[in-house]
C-alpha cells in the first residue's frame, strides 16, 4: 500500500501530485489494463521483438 505523508507547510495539491507519481511508478494501472484482455505468449514475444527493432532503428537514426 502506498503512503504519502503530508509534510509541514506542504499543500494538499502537492502531496496529491507526489502520490499520483508514486502510483504511476508502481505500474498498477498498466497491469490492470493488460489483464483485461488475454494475449497469447507468441503475440507478446512478437510485440517485444517489434519494440526492440523500433528502438534499434530509432537509435541508429539518432546517431546519423
């Protein structure tokens, strides 16, 4: 469970922003969305390979 202690003199908006940032970094919402629909292991591998190829091509273009 995430806990965010509001520091003395800190606004609630700022503390809420810190909480949201912590929540996003835990990737809870991302996992929830992924679990809504089943993807075959072969499909996951294919997507992983596509992302890796895209990154490699992107980095290659950045160097030029």
